[in-house]
C-alpha cells in the first residue's frame, strides 16, 4: 500500500496524482467491501461507541485492515469526528495529513491549504495544473454521463451514482476508470430510454443502503440528480482554475451554495420530488430544516444507520412518496 494514500473525503486529488501516488476514498473502499457491516462491528470492538457514525467506523476498520500508511483527514468542511479519528489512527502508527476547507470560503485560505498539501507531497503548481488537465478530460465524460441520465434517460440512477461517487479518487487508476466509463457511455447509446415516470433528485451524502436505487426504480421512480456525488465530479471544472474549482465545490461550505445547485437542477432536470438522505448521528441532519424552508417541491427525508438493504418501513415510505408524486402529476 506504499503508493496508496487514503482520503476521508474529497480533497484536491490532482496533488496526489501529480506526486505519482494513488488516492483511495476510504468511504468507497468501506461500503463496496464484501462485508461492510463487519467493518462497523470491528470498530465497535476496538472501542468506537454505538452512537458514532457508521462511516467513521468503516473508515477506521479499512485503514487498519488494509494497512494504510498515510491518510489525508479532512478536518474542516466534513465530519467533525474525523479529527478524533485521525488521532486514533496516529496512535495506530498511521501518518495522518490534515486538510481543511475554509469555513469562510476564502480563496487565500484555500490556497494556503492546497499549498501545504503540495509541500507535503513535493509537487509544484505546474505539475498540479497539468494533472488537472488530465482529470478534466475524464470529468468532461462524466458530464456526458450526467446528461445521458437526465436528458437521454439511458443511464440509471445507480450507474450515475457509482461513477460520480467514484470520481473522488477515480479508483486510484485513471486509465481503468476512464476505460470503464467509455465502455458504459458506448453501451448506453444503444439502450432504449428508461420509462420510470417520476423524476427524483437525491440530496445529501451517498446512501449507506445497498439497494436504494434499485428500490426506487422498482416503485416507478428514477433518480436523475445525485447532488453530492455530482459535486465530487467537479461539474464546473472547465470554468475555474484548481482553487476556484474547490471553492465552488458545495459540500464543505454553507447551505446556500447547495440550495442554488439544487434549485438549478430542479428546473433543468424537471425534478418532481427530492429524497434527502441523512446519516444517523451526523450533524448534517440539521440541514434538513434549511432545505425544507428554502425548496418548494416535495422532500422525503430518510435516515440510514448501518450498511444493508433498505428496511421495510423506509421502503414503504419511499413507495408512498413516489405514489404521491404520481398523483400530483395526474
């Protein structure tokens, strides 16, 4: 794992790739593992309390089991538990590199944070900008994937989610990621449009449920907007330099940027309703208050705790929500 650098959330991966290393989004490594529930249990055996977010526990377990030597911990603009997690990992012999998005969205502050990370990995601005050009070619294809999702209706909500959420690290392998993306786009061109009638936007952190998107489509809905996952793909990549790109990235900052992004998606994609996913024990649940006050179309708020299939109560709420939206259209 010497060339692998774990990341607890999205960071300027251009820096890691410019250093000749491989970023690994620890969240994705956890949730796509064969036994994600076991990772949660193992962290609890190691001392993590029940009322700590399952994602934090999962990150701890995959870092220790996969023997990561270095982890970039996002200590500002993400989960506050990451600070304590970083100290625990340091006590396990892991080198933890902090990265912080500035709360005030200051360009100068973000430049300082980026330059500290560049100094750690001994890379120059020139190398980082060259790497951004390489990543931007892939991001342009992700924009096409997104358009295939909501314009041509030939990409499923899950496929959109999978490739968008994976753009936080591009699987640590740009060539493989791009090749698989190209294959999907080529295949999608031959598909007939999907016929699910209710167009849904997904808000919040990626779901811990393993069958979430399939369930929605089975009930007659389809996710044509994955809010945060799309942000991982830096959809404004061609309008900003690297600093501006990570300033426009909405997730680490206040809710206003998110709301503007969501409102634009509602109009552009013809969204009929929104599902806001919240993670148990996460402070971001509080943002549901603001979203409901600011956004006019119907919102269903769901809460998930541990990895696994959608429970029957939540499944019934999703089905009822979709049926309600069908009734509104009728």
